[in-house]
């Protein structure tokens, strides 16, 4: 008996406008299931586009199918399942491997045969064609607007979209206020918050009747749109809309913004490695600190960042480490516990060879067990015949049967555990190689404190700071890499990692 999952989807895409609502899809599909006598085990709904891969419920459903929780899908139309080639391919692959045995659509005939799959891939392909076509039309519209100097987006504050003429017009209500805001800001006496207050008092509020968001104010003051040009996809266009301010006033504001940003520091971004290490001497957590030093004749005020022992447990003799040095040590740790691309590739090749070997060994083992299993099954059969023919006594039959059943279960378990576990370790090692490769890339990249901190925890644990040096315990697997310099060509046995 085939077990079905129901899958319903409707997004806010243009393409989905004509599609039944999710509720209506569920009702229709349940009725269809009743009519066709289909067993439904679960129902998945999603309000996401199928243009791109990455739908959670869809992925979850495929995973359950892979695990054998169900082997059929009931959906309104093929285009509910996929509108992109990746997801379409996944469905067809599951059909090929037999994990999926049936697809049912009230609106579309499908049969799990080569011809059926061919028709299905056309149905997925048509949905993709529709999407490709649609976005091509949207793109064409945008290009036309750009040629005409019309900003192809929502009009910024101070302007309105004019839908009939497809242009952007001055908003008589807010234009005056925007102009005033630029003038106030250019005087240098007003902060972003003051400008926001000004708008609020003049009745320009967010949709929830609150202050406008601060980044909206910042973006407004930085937008060249107000003196007549705009940027789109990295290019600058001369707009056909009416400017609200002069270029001179705009430039004055940019100067003020530059001056303000020098004193603006994002504190959170400075210390990525907080909470990573402890002091080895007194096991206090390592904290971070910022210092200013003043060089009156040369550099003026200079900031320094440190990591140091929190000294929460009394006296401790450990000294601070500059944040640059700290980061450098983390980079070195990642670098020396990572895999250079060529080595990673080579290891993946070895892994593949090992996988093929393992597959052979496991197949051999299974092929030895299978005859034993059928032997036991035959014995059981003969035993039953003997019992039915009254050649064997009930007690004798029961004892012999119990023994044979035990034997049978044992064999079945062995076979299924071989089938299930054979490639588990291959997947683990493959994941490991890929993350060691990623660690290498991250160690070499720039300005990526967050990634460094994340990977430091992946590569090792128990970080301690002692005498300005970081010590740590490499995670299993990564310790084997430390022995091998990333660029070294020395062969590395995979079995070190297992
Ligand atoms: Zn300490």
C-alpha cells in the first residue's frame, strides 16, 4: 500500500495569482484522496515561491520520503512541487531510486514509467520556462524605465509613484519637509535623531505610527536622488524626476556625514573572540578592552584594542594581548589545522576509492548472508508442512520454530545493518574534509572576525591564554591535520581520520 504526503503551496508570486488558496488545495486534495482511496499520512503546506530551491517544508518532506515514511506525494499540480530544475530533479531522482513510487495530481496525469517521468520533467520544465519568461518580462520593464530616467522602485520619501504615467512625481505634502531636513542637517547642528524628531513632529511617521527608522533617515540624507540622479544595480542614471535640493546642499550634507562617521564606532563588531578563551593561570574568562592614546604632535587620538584576563579570581600575572595579535594566532591555528585545496581534492578521491571498495566488501558479505537466510526460510516452510501433515508434534514444532525464527531475525538484522550503515562513515569523513577546506579559506580571508570565531570553535575547544599565547585542544580529525602542513605533499592516510 502506498502512503501519501499531501503537499500544498501558494506564494505571493505573480505566477501563483491564479492558483487555489492553500485551504482550497487541502480540501480538494482530501476529497480526491477519498475518491481514489489513497492513504494520507501527513500534510505539508508552504507559502513560499518555488522559483528557487530552499523551501523548508518541501525539503523536510523529501527527507521523510528518503527515510521511508511515505512513498507517494499528492499535490494539486506538478508546478506546486517545483518551478526550478534543482527541486524538479530531486523528485525525479527519488522516483528513479524507488523511494517515491507514486505522484498524484488532480490536474495532471502521471504514471511512474519512463514515459510518465518524461512527461513530468516536461511539466517541471514548463513551469521553469514560465518563470524564466516572466522574469524576462519584468527585466524588460525595468530596462525601459531606466532608459526613460525613471527610478524603477518605490519612490523615496518626498516623492510619489504615479502609476498611470509610470513616473515619479514630487509629493506636495512631504517634499517641503525633506528640503527643510537637508537644510537643517547641513547646518551641522542637528543629529540624525533630531531630523527624525522633526519629521515625527511634522506628521511624517512610520506605518505603525512611530518614529521613522534611523537607517531610513541616514539613507535619505545620503541619497543623490534628491538632486536628480539615482543608482541602480551599480550604475548611475540621470533621473527624469524633479530635484528637491541642489547638488551644493547635498555635498554639504555628505561632508557632515563623513565627519560624524569618524566618531561612530560599532562596538559589537570589534571583539569577535569574546567568550572563546580562558586565562590559563587563574581560569577567569578573557575579556576585551579599548584604550585611547593621545599623540599630540603626530597621530592625534589613536584607539587600541586588547584581550586580557578578567582577573575575577584575585591576583593574576598574565598580560594583555592586542586584538590584532589575538586574531593572528586564531588565523594560524585555523591555517595549521586546515586542508589546502589540492590536498582536499586528493583526499576526496581517496575517499571515493575507499567507498567503492567498501561497497564491494559489503556486497560480498550480504551475498553470503542471503543464501543462509533463504535456507532458514525453506526450513521453516518444511517444518510447517511437517506440522500440518501431522508428522511433527506440536511441542517439537514450537521449539524448532522458535529457534529458526531467532536465526532468521539475526540474519535479517545483520543484512539490514550492513545496508544501512555502510556509507555512514563516508559521509562523516566527507563533511570533515569539506570543513577543513573551508577553514583554510577562512584563515586566508580578510575582515572576517565572525567566521574566524565560529570556525575556531569547530576546529578546537578549551582555548586558554597563557603568556600571550593561545593554547587549545584540536577536535578529533583536525589533530591529524596539524601534523600535515597545509601545502605539504606528504601522503596522508584516510584511516587516521576514521
Ligand atoms: Zn588570569
